[in-house]
């Protein structure tokens, strides 16, 4: 292997891949990035065995093709510290890679390509295409609610479901749930169900900041995102996703509409005086008013703020985890947020005051028992 490449182009490729590489792994080869050079392109790959990212960059000149796996951290940090200058690479005996610039010479030890894990090829079994902005929106509106409870592995991912002309994404941790539906998605021949791990979702979101569309290739065991010259492959979370529809209330009929920014600011301030253990706040609702309260019995602190809201239902007092409330409100992108309530012991539905066209976006939050 012998080639030259601009620092800027190589660093851009390394940054796309390095996020998937584990800093420390019981399998040391996974701490490396694979370089595969042919006559026209340098293919760069990183993996943790569950998620893999491959991208292509264009070298300035190729003298000799080849492949080598190189330490991700050292190589990425070195490229980041160099200015935008041409860099020459040459593979020597014993898997040693010489790196030459007009500022100096460096040598790094690599590992044979034969010892690097084989990366799955994107499946052609099922392929759908989505606009980047729509895909980014749906993933970002659900990823925050994914569970981290290893005792419930099926909840440790975003559930993607395609039924008829509805594409649904759902995530829940048992305390809150987020569901967003594209109600006018092109109809598919057969339904799709899969649970995508959060690491893959987070990496995908970094590649969805531009215009255009992304292809999703899927089969029973894996999903690939194709972003131009970059491909993200992930294994799917095994298990049966629970019947989320069963926990979404259908008879909440007490509507509260509040200014989103005023409410989240009040919750944030009042939460400072809540118990550090429970983060409990209270919503005390009555006609036209919402009082947000908290009390820390151990530290002797308390707070109360009152907001004018649009509410004509029954008076009630409900306990919530302040952080969960703020997480939900942050994902509402209208000026007003709507709460559909039933009673202090029933889950509340939270949504934008107005839904986007061809979209249904609702979140759920479970109440917590009010401390006496």
C-alpha cells in the first residue's frame, strides 16, 4: 500500500468512522480502523461488532493498493493535529505504516486485514428510502425515551414499524413513551418490525443534517443506512417489542394547553427545590391556572409558581418526575404544549398544540405517587 491524500479529506473520513470504535475493548482489534485502498478510493471502516461504519475518501495519488488496520485513537488525533497538507502513506514489512509530511516522518504499527472482523454487506431483501429531514425528525423525537434497563432488553432501542401506509417509531422506558407516525408513507408489500439500538440511531443522526434522502436496507438480523459514500450497519435488538398501544390512554378528556417556554422555565426553577432523590414536582390544575410546586422535606426547601393556561376541566393535583416533564416538553416544537389528562393516577398524553401535516406525534408520561 502506497498513496498520498490531503489531511482534510482523510480527517473527515476518520471522524465519520471513529465514533463507532470502542476506546477500550476486550478484543483489541476493534480499537483499530481498517484501511482498504484500491485504484480509485480509500475505504475506511470501524466497528464494535454490533454497529459498523464504512466511508470512502478520494486519495490524491495511488501507487500501490493494499489494506491494513491501524489504531483509531492515535491516527485520528494525529490527523487532527496536522494542518491541511498532503500526506504520504507507505506500508512496510511487519505491518508497519510510514507516514510522511513536509513537517516530519512517523511510523505506526498496524494489524493485518485478515484479523479484522468481516463487515456485513447491506441487505437487498427490503429497501426503503426516506427524506433525511423526516428520518432525522422521527429518530430524534424517540431516541430520548429509550430504556437503559438491561433486564428489559427489548426496550433498549427505537422500535420501527411499517404497517400499510404508516411508518411508526416508538421508544419507552416504562416511565415515558414517545410515538411519532408518518401517516402518508408509501405502502409496502409486507409489514416491517425492528428494534434499532440507540448507538446506531445516534450515529445515524450525525449523518442526517443535510438535504437529500437515505436508503434503509433491512433483513431479519440487520439494518443498513446508506448516506452517499458512507454506510452504517447495525445488528437489531432481539426480542418482542411490547404492545405499546395498550398503554396509550384513549379516554383522556381533560385538555390543558400552556405556553411551552414559560412552562419549561417554571418546571426547571421549581425542580431546583425538589428532592434530589425523587425529582418530584406537582402540577396543581384548576380552571385557567396551573401551579407548579415542589418540596424537599429533608432540606427544608419548597417552591411554587403559577401560570395562566387554557384549562376548563376538573381540578386535580398530579405528581411527576421533573426531568421527564422537561424532556418531553423540549421535544415539542410548537409555541404551545398540550396535556391530555384524566386523573392523578393515569398517564398523561403530551403533544404539540398543532400537529404537522401527515404526522401524529404524541408522548406519554406516567405520574408518580405524591409524597405525603
